[in-house]
C-alpha cells in the first residue's frame, strides 16, 4: 500500500511535468542558497527475518539547497526521524538524527509552481528508542523492554541507505512523499534488520 502511494504520486508529477515551460533550464537561479523547514508523518517498518508491520512516526527537518542552475540543485539538511516496526514478537521504536544528500531536479510548469524530484543517499545515527519483545517460548505472556541503541541495545547506531522523493512546490509551500531504503544491517545479534520508511511531507521554503 505504501509503495502504491509513492508510485501514484511520482506518476502524477511526471504527467504534470509534460506541460512544463522547460524540461531543463540552465539559467541562473534567483538565489544561490535556499533554506526551509519540513514536518511530516512516517510509515516505517523493518525488512528482517520475521514478519513485520508498519509503525507510524514523525519527522522534523531543517533543509538547505545549493541551487546550481534553475533546474538542478543539491539538497541536504538535518532531521529528527522517528522510525520503528511491529512484529509477531514485539515492537520497536528507533529515533534518528539523519542527513540526506540529494541531487534535486526541478521543473517549473507555470510561474510559482515547481515539481521537484530528489534522489541520493542518507546517513543516520540512532539516538533513542526502545524495543518491547517476548521470549520465543509461547508460554510467556509478558514483554521485556530493552534500549534500541547503546551498549546493551538491539541495534547499531549507524544507518545509511538510499532515498527518493517527489514534491510539488507552490510558491513557498512544499508537499510531497519520499521513500527510504536502508542498506545497513542495523542488527547487533538477532537476525538481519534493514530500515524501510515512507514519509508524507509538508514544508516551507524561505
């Protein structure tokens, strides 16, 4: 379902881009650097050895764009991201400080309306969270709780992966969806864990 939302949104923006004034505008941008803020909700899960379902979270981000030409920018920033998972043995919450490094292709359809397509890596460091889990023995009805990170934590602090997003910008307001595909196995001991995350974003560019 999450992937269908992302694909549908990308398709909508690609269709709209057909009517763009210029598909590649190499003229000088109005500003060399632009700054902004984003908030949104996350639908995250973990690709691992056990069946998992989505955990809802949120994110807050401060962004900076280096505008090289009107149709191309490098985009980065610093964000707080709440991720996690649910499974048949428990649930986990993992909070990260995260930095994306994206190439951003931009198309202006009419004055004040732009479509942005971002792709690139992200790098993250786990800062807080907890995991509630049951032992494998089915006779146990209670949960243990353990920190997500740290010396006795379930997961490694460092994560990295690939992410992509599609956005529509109306003057200063930005709306879009993005997807993150974790490449690092963040598990310390049990099985293999890779983060997956779909985000719905609302932003404001200064």
